[in-house]
C-alpha cells in the first residue's frame, strides 16, 4: 500500500517548481540561438548533443504557456511562442489542409527521424491549446485543426478504432498511451475553444477507453493490444499495466466528467484503488510496471508516476476521499526526497532502481511537463477549491 506523508510537502514542491525548475529550464534549458528547448542535460547542467524530439519541444511550449497564463512565470509565453515557431520551421510540413511533424531533428535543425508519431502529435495539440488560451491567436487553432486532419487521415485505424503508433506504421499493434494524451489534448482544446467540436472527439476517446482499454474484471488499464484491441500476441506485453497511467487516467476522467457535467466515471475509482493497492513498493515509490494479476514485474521507479499520483489524489480528495490528500502529500515527499534537485538545482533524477540507484546519467527535459502540471494542480487546490471546471488553470 502507498502510505505515509510529510506535512507541507506539497507546498515545498510547488515552491521548487516555481523557484527552481521554471527559471532553470527557461535559461540553461533553452537554446536561444536555435529558438528551441534543450532535449537533455548532463549531470553538470550542460546540453548533450542528441536529436531533439518534437514531443519535447511541444511539452516545454505547453509548460511555459501555462505558466504564463497563470501569471506564475510571465516571460514563459515568449519562450513558448518561439518554440512553436521553431517546431513549424524545422519539424513541420504544413499544407493547406493538413500539418504533420518530423519525430526529431539534429543539432542543425535538419530531420533526424521523419516518421510521424501519434504521441508527438497529441502533444503538439496540447501545446497549441495552451498557446491559444494564452494569446487568443486563432492561428494556433488553425494549426491544431490541420494536425487533427492529418491524424484522421494517416493515424486513425478506420476498421478497429484508435491510433496506429506512427505513419508510416512500423507495426499495427495498439497502445493506450497515445490515446490517453490525445484525450488530454482534446479536453484542453475544448476548454480553450468551446465553440469547436473538440469535446465530441474527447467523448469518442472516453467511449473507446470504456469499451476496449479498461478491463473491469481485473480493474486494470492494459498498455498493449493487438490491432483489433484483442490481447497482444506477446504474453509478456499482453498483461502489463503501469500504475502511473492508472493515475493519469483518473485525472483525465475527472476532467472529462466535470467538463461534460456528468457523474464521475466509475472506472476512475477502480483504477485509483488498484494503483494505490498494488502499484508501489513498501517505501511508497511507484513501480514502473505491474502484471494484471498484480505482480510487479519492473521494480524500478520513474519520476513521472509520482506526479500523476498527486494529480489523481487531488481529484479523489475533491470527490470526497478522506485519505487521498495524505497520498498527495506522500508523493510530494517522495519527489522531494528521492528525485528532485539532483544532480543540480532545478534538475531531477529521472529513473532509479528498486534500491534507489540512478539508472540514467542525464536529465531529460521531457519530465518537466509532468512535474509542472502536478504542481499546478496542487497550487489550484491550495488557492481556489473547485466545484465546477475551471477553464484552463
């Protein structure tokens, strides 16, 4: 069971994000000459020469657009706009009706991997939702609509529903993860532009979650599927779930229910309960992977599931779960005690072994999206108790 808490950990976590992480990644984490965010830094905080993924650029653009929208980091809006312009220039193929983006570029801004990744395009939509919410510039919505047209034409499976991982497709297997982030993007597009049909698209994905992704007999959300949403042919993949994704879906289903003004989805409480009961080691750190029979199979710990547990615990607390706030405090304490401000102020250890030994020798920018969004939820809870959906906060 996940248990234990340290009083005030959420407040300390919020301060760390605002006082350490955002300033650091806006400066050392941003390449002003190239107009893009750094992909990863070494243990001294220096940039590493690796391909820069479009997904990371979109995530960072989201972070700084949202931070500017909150007034938490006003100069973030300029960085987000610069990064999006770089994405269009170096990664994008934008036509009259559709837009798609290379997976990554090299240090000179030339294509490194040219496939079109579903996960990446979901985050591009998410970033554009927040840029539109911040600026009101309809060009961001126009670009989002062109990306959606590309997703419809090249990534949707017309026969079985859901998304292929990429175009061109490397294989035809399905994963829940790109769908989860596409749902996130559609929800925030719907909040930013309620006059457009983004909410209907979100509803379709929630229906797919209930029909294909969630396994009520085991109370789990599986990760890998065959093309027709049957069991994945690899037995090692067919039964896996990630506790972090359980928590992430809890938060998204809550967001959907509030926006739709409908009762909460019963599966959310089940996902939360299973993740809390079977998703963590005795010290409270969340496992990377667990089997459907509740046996942990990957005992290491990434930083991001702990942020998703905070988000899930906050909405469960708001739904009346008296123990959920304790979990949120506990997860903030785990982040502060195990992952954050290492190996430098404003950085983090992204992945540790079951005994707490770091498993990577670099700091990936991609995790700031998780760390920041959890802090915004904690900040919202501390300042404005929510009874109805708050637009874009």
